[in-house]
DNA sequence: GAGTGGTCTAGACCACTCA
DNA sequence: GAGTGGTCTAGACCACTCT
C-alpha cells in the first residue's frame, strides 16, 4: 500500500464505519482534508470519488460531502461478489458441496467462446450451496485452463476467486451479468431442494481479467426464496 | 455543454458507436488525444474514466485503452433506468395504463419515511405496463409532493423521470435497489395477466436527489418471464 | 463575501508492456 | 529503451450555497 489516495480512502472508510460522523453530516472540506493528510487537493478528491462511487458519501457543490445511509437495504452487494464473500458478510450457516470438477467434453461446443487458443481446455465445476441444511444454489462455473491450470477439490471448496487473485495473481477487470427467471432443469430438480418451487433465478456472468481477456463464465441458479440482489447505482453526471 | 471532458467523452462515444475502432483495438494514447483535442492529459483521463465506467473501454497499463464488447448480453442497463427509456431502447410494442393517481391515505404510515416535513403529502401512482397486449408489469410509485406538487395523468402516461429532470430541473443523485422473488398479491392477480405464474419479481428502489434527499420509493412487480436485469460491474481498483 | 466543490492546466516521476 | 497508463503536485478560475 503506497498509493496515497487509497490509504486516505481506507482511512476515511474506517472512520465512517466507526460512526465518527453520523448520517447527514458533512465531512471536513477538501482543503481541510488536504492539509490534514498533508497532500494535494486532487489526491483528496480521488479518495472522495471512491467514497462516492461506493455509496459512502454524496458530494454537494457549495456545501460539502455528506455521509449517506449505505445500508438502507441492509447490505450492499454492488459489483462483483462471490458466494463466500457474501456468506461471510451475512454470517450464513452455509456449506459448499463440490459436485463435480471436470474438463468439458471437447465435443461440447457451447463454451468455445471461452477459449483464447484452440488447444485450450475448459474446466467445468459444479458446486451446490447449502444454507441451513437446504440445497438452494447450484453454481456452474466454466474456466479456460490457460489461466487456471490446476483445479482441486480443495480450491473449489473454498473461494476460487481468492485462489485466483491471491495465489495466481490474476486481477479481475470487469464483469457482465444477466439475471432472469427460468423453469428448473432436470439437473436443478436433481441437485437442489426445490420443494415445489416452479422457478429458479439464474444469474449468468462473464468475467474478464484486467487485460480484457474473457476468463470465466458462470451460471448461478438460485431457489427463488433464497435469492436477493442489492444494488447501489449512481446517476452518471451530465 | 461547456465541460471539456464531457464533450470529449461524448465525441469518443460517437466514434466508438460508429465503429471507428473495432473490438480489441486500442484508442490513441492519452498524450496523442491530449494534443488532438488541444487539452491537458488529465482532462483526457477524465473522459477516458467515463468511457471505462460505462463499459466502452478497459485501460491496460503499459498498453493502452482497449475497446471492449459492451453488448455481450445485448444491452447494458447498469444504473438507474426507467421503463420508458428501456422500452424505447428495446423498441417494445408497449403501452402504459395509468391505473390510479392519488394521495396516500394520511392514516397509512408505511411511507412516512418519504416525508421531509410532517405536512408533506405522499403521491401514490399505480401504472400497468402492457407488452404485446399482455399486462406484465405493475409499477407502484410513491413521491413526496414537496418535490412533485403536480401530477397529472398525462405526466404519468409518459416518463415521470423526464418530467422531473427536464421540466422541474431536479437531478437524480443515486438509488438503492433490491430485487427479490415473491408470491403474487391479490392486487397482482387482479391487475396483471399472470397466466398461472406462481411468482413475481419485485424490484424495490429508493431514489435520492442530487442533494441527498430521499425523493421516491418504487415497487416494480414483474411477471417472471418478462423480467431481465443486465449489469456491468467494474472491480474497484485495489 | 467567504467557503464549498467542479474544472482545467503543465509538469513531474513511477510502473508497466513490448520489441 | 521508447511508449503507455498511474499517481501526485500546486496553482488557477469557475459555479454553487449559505448567511
């Protein structure tokens, strides 16, 4: 950690989370923060932009930076987040069952678009998420093995993202996500405790690395009563 | 339009949309853009940050700014978007039926949190969205009448957002949104063509103005087969 | 009018990629 | 090593809010 604006951002997040300022209060002005942190105003502004993007403050011209209530819908899951991050945050009584880890049948052309090279193979990992003893989420992940050469049950048991980012040093750049409601497949009925629910919520994502290469395709199939998506959106300035 | 970086952003969006560069190609370097647009590099960087946030480019250190495929899931609906914006974009054969416009019963305390002042009243607008002749979405909106004193059937028939932003000059700051799946209410069954679907997808949002005041609460209730949410997420830099 | 955030500049140095 | 984006600075002027 040597980036000043990130240090300042993290420091301010800590202070906000410790309720140093209450909701509706104004942060010290940018000039004041600049002298407090012994830096330039532009650097402070970068830190404040991060706070704003992440829903901690709303900047109001002529007034200041106001602390806003980030938890109106109890927790924010904006952006890219994995099941284990989520489970940890919610302190769910949860368990992951690794159902299968295999290379995709080379005759199966459905995941061709994941390959950067014709010789690449595609991992297919199916995991079942159990919450409070009920099997409610089926995660089907597909990875290009060029980026993920080794994939063990142990890695899949934990957070694959953790492994990718901390062990392999790959950095996630961006993701495109789609949420729709569908009829359960035979596989859903077999692997999940659907209990008469006639729909599943399907989240499909494509995850790209820092260098804009497509890295992963995921299908996360949820029993509808165990699905919840929370989003924080900021209107693009005009 | 006098903000340089916004002009440059809009100009670059236009160029990207006209396929001046194809996917995977690099934009001219920041220094080159700076001399092309006769401005400083920081101003170019602001324009590029906007492109990046909106999913047009991925910046790669040491290489350049790469054009990415913004339309993998056909269209991005990140952020705050209204039904009429969406319908226009998709060219849906759609119709809006204004079912009711009324002040909320003062004895109904459920929307108390919308009021900034005890004397404020709360508008309640119910609209039904018909697509291809089927009633598939029920939008229930609640507004504080301090910001929206007048609400006619004509306004509700079009885009309320349009009216708010262009006629009243209010600016939306941010929104918090929740998506869950629920059982249909009697009202859903009465007003929508549910056709045996046993679930509805409910999107609840709280919309805040530029000055961080809570302005609107919305419940948008969708028949599950007519629901789709698309999101573009960027990993927060670390 | 004093103080706030918003925009813009010109320059510096660093970290990274690629030939 | 040349060229790219990433960070940081110090200063200027503008637009806005509040009293």
